[in-house]
C-alpha cells in the first residue's frame, strides 16, 4: 500500500468531475432506451380511450371530446411542437401521436381549439 496523500484541491476536482459525469451518463442511457410508440391495444391506452387519430374518436362513447382536441394541444403532451409524435406524462415511456387523443385531454395554456 502507498502512503500517497491527496490535497483537498485534488479531491474536490475529482469529486466534481464525478458529479458532472452522472447527468451525462443519464442522457446517454436515456437516448439508448428510446421510447416505443403507444399501441391503441395497450391496456392503459384502452382504459383511457386513446386513439392515434383524433378524427376517429367516437363522440357517442366519448362525450367530452370536441373537434380540435388532440395530443399536440394537450397539457400532458411533452413532445416538440410540430413533431408527429412525442412523449406524454400519462403514458410514460411511450410515444403518442400528436394527432391522437385520450380521455385525459386538457387544453395546454396559450393554445386554442380549431
């Protein structure tokens, strides 16, 4: 065993470098495990009446649906504006279609219907 001594400065620099590596590793891991598209046959999707195309919502069975409502203008949708699909806070780990709809739809602040 060696009797090497580390200065406080060396110890702090090493610790800070280690802390900086954690977020970078998280981002790399997140990119590697890309989300998969949400299927309309998924159990949770079925329970919330998710459809990948809001124009196909059956108004009789979904009385809260109004034309113009879609995932892209929902507060739960966290995808980028103009993207074909994106993530949703309700269906974590899955990608929903921007033109989709589900029963949890709530208008995003600053958006307008139609």
